[in-house]
C-alpha cells in the first residue's frame, strides 16, 4: 500500500522529457506539461526537465524559457539523437549529481492525446508516487488499433521479440504488459545504475533494452521485481505520414534485438574447453543466428507490406 508518509521518507527524483516539437501552438500539450510538473513537485521540490538543444535553437521552446515557472525547475539542455538518448542524459545527470536518490521517475512531457479517460490523470499521479517493485512500467492502451504506437508494437515489437527472445516475450505477456516500449518509468536508482553501468547502452528503445537485460537466462526468470502500472487510454492519429516513422522504429527495434541476442548468446570459452569444442559451439551459435535472422527478415517484410496497406501508402 502506497502512503504519503512512505514517499516522503524516500528520496525520489523526477525527470520530465520536454516535448521535442515544443508546445508553442498546442495549448493542450502545454497544460499537460505543467500539470505533470505540479504532480512531480508533490514528491520532488525541483523536478528535472530535459530539453534538446535543437528544440531551443529552432525556437520551439520560447514560451517555456520565458515562463516565470522556468526558474523553479532544474533544466538540463542536451544534444540527443532522439528522445531515448535524452532519457539516458537525464538518468546520468541524476546518478552523477544526486547519489542519495533512491528512486527515479521518468515522465514524457508531450502527452496531448489522452482519450476521454478521466482516470488517466489520477492514475499517473499515483504512478509518480509508487515506491513498490524495482521497476514499475507505466502501461496504457491506445484507443485506435491503427495508430502509430499500436502498429509499431503489433507488427514490430511483439513479433520481433517473440523471434529473438521468446521466453521474455511470454513473461511480458503474463505481467501483462501492453507497451514494452513505454516512456513511463519508475525505477529504483540502484537498479538503474546497474543496468546502465554493466550493460550496453542504446540511444533508442531504452525500456525494451532494459527488459532484455533484466532477464536471467540461466534461471529463466526476471533478475528484478518488475511490475506494470496501468495508466489508462492514450491515442495518436492514423496518417499515411506515420509510415516512415513506424518503419524507422521497427528497424531500430530489430537492430537492437539482433545485436543483443548475439551479445548474450555468444559462447564464452572456458579454461577446460579445447579449441575444437569452442569452435563447435560457435558453429551452433552461428547457425542459430542465421535461422533467427532469416525469420526476422520475414517479419520485417510482412510489417512493411501490412503497414502500407493499413496506412494507405
């Protein structure tokens, strides 16, 4: 049971990712951003906002910078190739500068597509204050099965993960977790430090990367206590312009999963093994990889064909 006193005893740092396109002409997005700031203040007096430098240079953060409330925040300006790299910059900033922080909560600051789901905001407020489990993933549904988020997960994330890491795919479904790529994360700082320092970092798909690295491959179970927190229903638009974005994301997912598979499954030579034995293991490893890669190419081809049809490209 989460209580107000328990959250006060714990040092929690909150991290809000500023909308990449700003909110100059989007009042709903602006309202959500500052509403999120206020919710974060309930457990963190000075939330951290990560903002890309190119957003500022383009002039898409003028209203934010000129807002009197700007000075009440800790603003971290960073160069990032995409939003996920902004996450990494924010996490590193907290780990470097707030060694006593016990939990880190990350919230996207660009949600302007909440459905008529009044519970979403109450749920998000509770999610921010959650102190249970090592990793809590904010989960949500989409109101449109043909939205970009749904299409990427249906024809990319789920299929590719089932191909490369079937045990993880099955465990994610039993949580049950709808969005393995969710941007809502509430994580124990010590666990985040382990994941960042002991594993390969990516500039994209951080949540999915963490899930793959949280799996104990010898014991076939999670290394940490992972939970999902259902937030509600979000939606984004269906448009033929989504095609390129969907394909970009699916290709990034495939590239990361195939690289992680090679890294995790590569045979490690033991002192007692002969060269012939390790050579045999590498042959098995290479054959398995080629088989999975062939299936992965088929998944990618199906995804492209299906997305074109559904998006009317």
